[in-house]
C-alpha cells in the first residue's frame, strides 16, 4: 500500500460501497451479468498460480458487480480507488497462494456469484462481509464491522 492510503482504508471504503453494490446487484442483475460473473470466477480458478492475473480477474468481478447493480455513482466510486484496491488484491492473492488459501478465496467468490444469481441479497451481503472480514484479519487490523 502507498503511504497515503492504508490497506484498512481501502477495506473500509470497499465495505461501505460494495455492500450496497452487492445488494443492488442481487436485485437488478441480468442473465448476461451472471454469465460474465461466472466467467470471471472461472478466470480466477484458472489463474490460481498467477497472483497478478488472479487479482485482475478479482477486480473485474467486483467491477462487473458494480455494473450489475445498475448505479453509475457506486460504480464510479469503485473505479476511483482501483489503483489502491489492485495493489491490495495483488498482495492478498500472493499470500493466499503461498499459504494454500487460494481455493477458499475462489470459492468465496463463487458463493457470492451464486447468491447474486439467486437474487439473495442477504446471502450475498453475508458472503461479501465475510470476505472483508478476512481482509481485515489479513491486514493485521481486525476491527468490528
């Protein structure tokens, strides 16, 4: 992370913005959105040994969720902190690969996509919140939600 933006700041911003994105995506997603999200999870699966590629698929999935939410302002906020988010995702993917946790990371994204597909905004929010909790623990600054 750059000195200007701490990892926990990125996590907190994501928590605020993406909880809304996930809820709206579950309610507003199209079949095309679901197909794209599934394709991105597949890309994550196929790049489980390449941290940068994995992180690119990861960010693309979250960006696709923001588009599925059909709220341009929320999507713009997510895009605005892409550089800081990408740096964090690269590091997290590298550590998950080194520690044998990458499959669990892929599965959490697959669960998120399935909840979106089912239009279950409560489950989608729960899965996303669990993902953010893991990031907070990873950052070494586990804080209450």
